[in-house]
């Protein structure tokens, strides 16, 4: 169904239609001697009885002397068996002192110590975009924000990136109450599949424009402006976008009960909405990174509005861009990935 005044590639209900692409595709998505037994010697047949006793005593004395010499020989020896173990260390079985049992000792190989500095660091970013482009990086350990020259004054419409706030705001407002499973499923779809209808439902249930005003206030956003009735049309800067990411990560947005859940849902974003920054990160880091992107081809200006937001324990990165519709969504996804690669310290 289309509504009067449609400005995007889908229906234009206030707060809903503006933010979907032309296809209105649901944003889906290695471990198991010898034993010698000596029999007692016996005297030979035909020997006298006394002689047998004497001979037996002599034989016994000789045996005791020989045994003592063998023990002394073994005690003075210094054998050692060395064999590499499966971990690359070396196992030693060394001779023990007389009267003691041998004790195995293990000397493990020294494992190399790998230490990484910051994964993303501020630096020059070279990007030629036929339109608008801005980025910002927040160090979550220091709180310092750096970015492009226009990371404060340049803004873009939030599109679906704001859904992480709409979800968090709803959960925080519950207080100690538990959402129904149906509602929780709806919130999950809003983030993981970028479900527009779910976002519109929660936006209206929680007060419409008041949802955005709370975001600005609670997250301390200074460059963000609400657009009445349209959550997707909220104007935000790259600097405020990383502040929003930090607000979600530190618990101000969803509160202590639900923050971990929201971040986990963002790590499970799938389908059409999984692109950009996440594609530029090493696989081990990507697995620990929460994302929420926004993307819309808007009819009124003929431009793709694309935003990428990534939240990690060490950083928050945001990239905003607008460019001609003919270039497709993949162009904007490439812009977000390129910025990430240029700030990355290891690949």
C-alpha cells in the first residue's frame, strides 16, 4: 500500500515507509620385561651333606657380592631419556639419587607472547564520494572521539541505525517488568532482520517523537535533531552516532538487565543488513562486534542514505554517507569497509 507523499522506495507511512529499499526485501539472513624369575639354586647330586652346606654358603656369598656390585653400578650411572612431547616441550626422565624413585620432570617450550595494541587507530582516511561522507571513531577506554573534519557538522538521516535505540529504550522503560515472548521476538526482529513494522510499532507505543528526545537527552547527543513522526528521518552526525553506540554499550540505553541482550542481538544481524564495517574487521574481532546499519534509497533526492555503526569492547566506529542511487547499496557498504581497513592496525 502506498501513502500520499511517499519519499522512499516503499510505503511512506510516517516513521515507517521512508526507510526501506525499493525491493522491500526483509533483511534476513576440531581432539595408549621382561620379567626374569630366578629359581633357587640346588646342590648337585652325590655330594656329601656337609659339603653341600659349605658349597651352598659359598655360592650364596658370591651372589650377594655380585648383587651389591650391580646396585652400586646402577647408583653411579647417570642415564637420561629425552623425548619431545606433543606440545613442543621436552620431557626428561633423569637418574635418581641412590634409594630414590626416578621423578619425571617436564620443561615446556616457551610459547610466544602476542600483544596487540589498539585495533583501530586515528589516521588519515582517503575517500572520494560523489556526495556526502563522514566518519568518527570513539576509544571506549579513554572516551576520546576522532573523525573526519565534518564529523560534527555533517549529518545524515539515521534510517534503520536508530532501531538499536528504539529497542533499548523500550526495554529500559519496562523497569522490573518482563516483556512477553511475542514482544521480545518483535524486538529481536527489529535488530537482527531490521524489521520496519516492528520499529514503527514500538516507536508509536513509546511516544513517537518522545523516543528520539529521550535518545538525545540520555545519550548526550548534541548534533542530532528529531523529525516529527519519522524516526528514520532523525538527523545525526558521525560524532553523535558513536556516542549512541557507547550509550547502548555502557548500559544507559537499555539498562543493566537488557544491555547484554541488545548487544548480542546486534552481533547476530543477518541478511541484507550485515555489511560494511564488519566486513573490514579480522574474523576474530568481527565475531565479538555488535552492529546496526541503516540504508535507504530515497525518491525525493534520488540518493542512497547509508550508515554503518559497529560497537566493540575497545571502540565504536560510525560511517555515514549519501550518494547517487545508481551506484547501489554495495557502494555504500564499500565505503564503510574501506574506512575500517584504513584505520585498522592488523589484518
